[in-house]
């Protein structure tokens, strides 16, 4: 399944947040969106998944969702968005209940996705008992349970410390190799972007416009070994972003 | 051992370098923290009772001003022996339970309406804000005309008294539910009813339960007030009768029963919180 954004423009009150954003995410492709904070990345992702209406422009999907997909466009949130009153298994089964999947069938799906995210031993734990990395694994398991065609990931690793982030990045790469999901991966961390993206969309400061699109040809599974090349790539993206980030930083300081 | 080996050189080097004596860093933390002191509460309570008893026995406290605790206890014994305690307590508990349950259920329902629908908020919230501060005791004569002098007016007083704080606690709780959780529910295609049942109501539960604490105390206050008019039985009626006869021992006994009732209700709500909010740390 493909996701196509066409000329997305959005305002909040008097402030323009997004201006004329157009790009497509192909099947099995991870497109990273980077940009200084406040440039409208989260807003774009909310629009892309149908949680918010843009002032103008449209988001389209093309092609059929994979067989059995319950929720083709599925989010992974920065703050995990787990229900604190439900156990790990309960948080996963939450998204199955409304599709009429209960009982043995639901238990089988929950057990399967928890096994795929190495969470089987924590099925009965409550979110507050888990570390940040574990919580995000639960959110990933929950997303896998609905068999998404396209994952919309809003800074999924930004709330984690750098070691946990490395671990989860490896997990995501392994997961992508097995499932070949498509994703729109929003981040402000350029290292994540060059490690995971097939393409990096660099946005300007607010109002977010596409500054540049950087294609990365290197296969994702080889990137952990070719860090020096990635380093160079990351520096290139940073050169593009640097001025925007500096200006964005000033702009925020100017707010009364 | 190897640990020592690695720390020692640095330590001696620093001390030698400055050539001064070593002083421990003074401790500056501590305080501003409560420790559980189990037996203190009962000791304070018993000490006050003992002093009071001693004062009454020695004549320092005049029996006209305040009867001795032992006399109040005797009045309580009388109440139990004659079987009147259960009659009074039964009548009061009935009013309390019916009034508080109905008031709370209606309050939660209206609180959810105000929390969920803009139209309900625009229409009902000003009304709630206008009626909440009215002391419901002032409306008692009105309730007597509307609901009769019997149980109706008493239950209605408690019902109205508990309704408003519950409405306010509930819609406040709904407002405070994490918007990101609701957005998560929408993004997974949960139905509106599922989002309300599985995300909003559990998320508002802490606020609703702390509303219960307040509404339960209000209910006890209103119970006594309502029973002071036209009630044959009930703790409030008993206290009023004792007051009219200047039977201060009975009055104190009645007040003690109310206090115990309040403690039991608070304990029950505490239990419910422990159970329903076990997910909080
Ligand atoms: N619901 C909203 N109402 C008003 N302004 C908003 C809202 N959401 C975001 N904004 C504003 O839009 C801008 C972009 O926000 P966001 O998309 O969260 O940026 P990013 O995710 O790139 O940091 C910010 O200036 C933010 O203050
Ligand atoms: Mg954001």
C-alpha cells in the first residue's frame, strides 16, 4: 500500500504550520521526516493518518492493504500512549476488541505479537512497571497486532535514553526485514533518520516546507556496519538543517 | 580490594595536594517528609479521653457543660441494650445509602454528559455552577412540600447535596483524561462508545473517587440536618431529641456514632480506591 500526500497546507489560528507538502511513501519504504522542533512534523503525521483535516491538500492511499489488515494506517507515539490501567496483554487486546476478536483468537494474536517483540514474560505487567524501552516495545506489539500496512511513527525513540534507543533501532531494523512494513518515521534525530530511512525529507522551520529530499541507497541491514559512510550522510543532512534549526531556536525564544 | 586500590591513590593525592585535614561533607537533606508513626493516633485519642474523664471526675469539667466519656458510653450501652441503636442506625443508613447512591449515579451521568458533549456543557454547566453553592438545607422546606415530610424529602436533600460535587468531580476528571490516549483510541479505529468506556471512564475514575470522599461527608452532614425535621428515627433525630432534653450524654453518644460512620465510609472508599486504582503507583 502507498501513502501519497498532495499539497498539504495547514494553519493554527494565524500561524502557518505546513506549506505545500507533497511526497509519497512506497510499499515497504521507510520515509524519514526531519526538521527543527515546532516545524509541523507531528501535525503532518496527524493529517497523514486522518486524525486531523488539513486546510488544503489531501492524503490518499493507493493499493490494497495486506490480507487481514485491521488498521492499515497505524501510529506509534512518542509518549507510547499505553492505558496505565491495562496490563501489557490488555493494551494489545484493546485494539482487537473493537474488531470482534476475542477469546482464544485474541489470545493467540496477543501471544504472537508479544513473542515477536520479546515481551512474552511481561504479558501481565502494568505499564508503570516497565522501562521506557519496554513501553515502546508494547506499543510496537500493539501496532503489529492490527497488521498495519503503513506505520506512522512520531519520534518513537525520542523519549528513550541513547542506549535503549540503539537497542530499539536494531529491533526496528530486524522487524522491518521480516515484515517489510512501510513507514513515515518522524524524528528530529538525524542518526535515526540515516539509519532507518530509505529517503529523508528535510523540512524547513515553521511553516514547514520541503527543503530537500535525500535518497539513501545503502540497504538498511548493512547500515550498522557502514557507520562512517552514514556519518558523512548525517553531516550532509545536518548542513542542510543547521541554519533552519538555528533560526527556529531564535524564533521560539522570541515568543512573548 | 581492587576497588580500594583504585580509589585510594586519588584520595591521598587530593588530600596531599591541598595539605589540609579531611572533613566530612555535612548532611543537609532530610526533613519535609512524613514517616508513618503507627501508634501515635490511638495514643493521642486515648490521652484526650483520659484527660476528659479525669476532668469530669474531679469536677474540673462541670457535668452541665460536658458529660464524662464514661457517661456517653453508658448512653451508648443503653441504646444497644434497648435495641434502639439498630432502629436509628437502620433509618439513617437507608436514607444515606439511597440518597448518596442516586445522587452519585445521577451526578456521574450528568458529569459525563457535560464532559463529553458541548451542548450539554453549554446548557448544564452554568446551571450546575449556580446551584452547587446553595446550601441544600435551605431548600429542605421546599423538598418537604415537593416530596412529603416522610423519607422523600430526606432522601432528596442528600441526593441533591451529593449530586453537584459528583457532577463537578466527574466532568473535571473527563477533562483531565490524557488527550493522547483518546487520540490513540481514534487512531486504532475504536468506536466512540469503546473510547468512552475503556479510556475516558477509567481515566476519570481517580477524580470520581476523590469526589466520592467529599460527597460522602456532605451526605452525613445533610443526613443529620434532614432528620432534624419530622423524623421519628435516625441518628440525627436521636441527637436532636437528646439536645432538646439536654441529655448531653446521649448527644455525645450520637455524635460519636456519626463520627464512626464517617470513618467507616472513608475506609470503604479507601478500599475501593486501592482496588480500582491499583494501576497507579
Ligand atoms: N492543536 C494545536 N493548536 C494550535 N497550535 C498547534 C496545535 N498543534 C501544534 N500547534 C503548533 O503548531 C506548530 C507545529 O507543531 P508540531 O506539529 O507539534 O511540531 P513538531 O512535531 O515538528 O515539533 C507548533 O508551533 C505548535 O505550537
Ligand atoms: Mg512533534
